[in-house]
């Protein structure tokens, strides 16, 4: 990621710009027919195993990988790897 000593004043003006972060647990392709058959309690199996890293994305770009954790009855993510694009 970025070293704070290399941040220019013009970059600092962007600090308060909101970005949407998504944590991707897994993916699943499903036909509309099968989607319409889903009911409460049905399970959807994703393409990742429980012990695999989750993807951390901002604006559609993969920026990091991490592991799911539980903190005070809420999910969280511990970052295990970062990427620079």
C-alpha cells in the first residue's frame, strides 16, 4: 500500500472520498429457473472451501486477501495479503 511519507497534499484531499469495499466469500452461477425455486432454509454452495481466503475488493479491483474472523458476534476480515496495481 502507500507509505504516508510519500503522500502529496493533493492526494490528502481525497482521504474523505467514500469507497465501497466488498468481501467476496465465493461465487456461484445459477440459472434463473433454479433461482426462482429457492426457499427460506435452502443452502447455496459456493465455489470456495471454508479454509480458503476471501477476496477484498474496492471498485471492482482485488486489493487484498484475508481470513474471516468473528468479533463481538460480527464478521470481520484479517488481511493476509495485499496487492498493488
